[in-house]
C-alpha cells in the first residue's frame, strides 16, 4: 500500500499513539546503534553501521505494516484470526522440531536470503489475542457455561501456550496472563479462571520435578529453575550465584552509573560487558546513556500507551473491537514492564525484549502490526461517532455525502 505525504497528513486514529511510536522508534535507532558495537566487531569486522542499517530496514518495513494494519477495517481481523491460527500452530510445531537452536532452545525460524530470524511465538501471540477477542465476543452469552463457553475458548489458548512452553516459558506465561485478563474482562467467572491458574501452576511444578530427574526431557527446565532459585535467594553457592547474576549485576552497574542526565549517547561502557545490551537489557543502556530523566519519560510513554489503548477499547463500536484494543495494548505494555523490571533486578531474567525499542528480527514487525490494529479500532470508532453526530444534526440526512436538506419555515 502506497503511503504518500497526503496519507500521512490525513492520519486518523489516536494521535498520542502515533507520537509514542515516533519517539520510541527514534530512540530505538539511537540505542541500537550505540549498543551493537561489540556485536559488530565480533561478527562484522567492526562495521558498526551494518546492524543500524539492518535495524532501520526492519523498522521502516514495520512502520509500513503498521500503516497497512491501520488502514484495514478491524472487523476483518476476526476472520483473519482463524486463518492465522491454522498457520501459527504448524509453525510452532516446526519450530520445536526443526527451528534454529540458540541457548538450548528452538525458538527461531531463519528466513533465507535476507538474514532475518522469525520467532513463531510472536505471530502466535498476535493471532491468539485476536482469535480470543473474536471467540469471547461470539460466546459472550455462554461464558458462564463450562462446556459451551469456557472450555471451547480455553482450548486454543492452552494449545498455543503448550507449544511455546518447551523453548520459551516466559512468552508462554505472558500469553496465558494476557488471555486470562481478557477473559476476565469479557465476563468469564473468576472461579473458572482461578481453577485454571491453579491447575497450570501445579502442572508447571510437576514438569520441573520430572525434568530434574530426566534433564533431556526438557533441557530449558534447569535454566528456569536456576533463575527462580537465584531470584528468591535460595542458592548459597557464591560462584553459581555470581555466574547466574552476571547479566543483572552488569545491568545494575549501567543503571547506577547513568545518573540523572546519563553519560550522553554513545558513551556506554556496560554495553561491552552485557551479553545482550541491544535486546533483553536495552533499558539499562537507555538509563546509562540518557539518564533517569529520559528513562522515566520512556516509562511514561508506555503508561500513556496503556491508557490510550484502554480509552480506545472503551469507545469501540463493538465487543470485538473493545477486547482487541485492550488485549493488544495490555500485552505490549505488560511485556515492556517485565523487560524493565528484569533490567533493574526486580524480576527473574526472562528474555523478553522491550517493545519497539529492542533490536530484533520480526518482533518489531508484530509489535507495529499490533499498534496498527489498535489504531484501526480507534479510526473506525471515530468515523462511527462522526456519522452518528451527523445523523443527529438537524437539516442533514443519514448519509454524510448527502446534500443538506432545506427546512421549511
């Protein structure tokens, strides 16, 4: 879809979200360029512009996808979610069987020729939020019925989470949390959700115990257990604790050395010590280089995004639009909060990127598509509200394009 200057000038939707996307995109380019120096010297013979240009390409393509998602009327996403589910499930299965292995986990599918990695769980997250929004709307009168409402809605959510779980527990748990909150917001009885959460926790504990005796069954389980034990202070071995806490300690050093105004762009020192300063711990680099003031502004932008997303949901013209806008905005901001909590040592290390800021493959694309879908809901709500006001205006017929009627005196 062609996007010219006139299209940009006529952008509808929530203006605050457009502004947030602009600021976070600019910040992303600056911080990714600064934090990929070591990566460039390791893999690209010191070509520091390589990763910046690649990131710019991904970001520009993502903005185009956001605009396309914004232009498409959001009601079409309900039908597309069924097709998306048919595509996402086989991709998740393929990722487990033949995906690219990194850190003892198959999470990625490599896209040939363009050198971009595709994380199938990103697609699955977007699809299941959209699909769940559709199903909760269709079954709104049966959500209190275990067999006709709750279980049929829960099955696809559980299937997606189970397929993601072996390689990426944090993403699986995040999707489960988002879906549970959406189901509660739609009117699902709390007792159903509480029982599901209880069964899930019990199942997770059993998996950890089983994996402890059979490590080959689930290689990632040892890493999860170790991170939880370190976070809760259950590990006394200093060497093991130091090795596991290395990333968090380096992140804390970056944050502590940033001060109020930071070291200024490009002057980070901890980017040379943090294993993933351009993705998982990019917030620490933001604090180190730009200081507390800018980092607080970044946090504020995400909180505004959540507020505007909820506001769009409340004004949506349909139940599907309401749940879609709420689920997507809640998911993005929750992921951002988790990333920042990990950086400051207040949450176990999860590997969740900072939405729209961290360098990534297609994760940026799905983040921007999500924002475009939220804007589509906002745009349609604005147009519906404008049409209703026009219909209520004396002297006008129902259709906006109609000529004004001359009223007799």
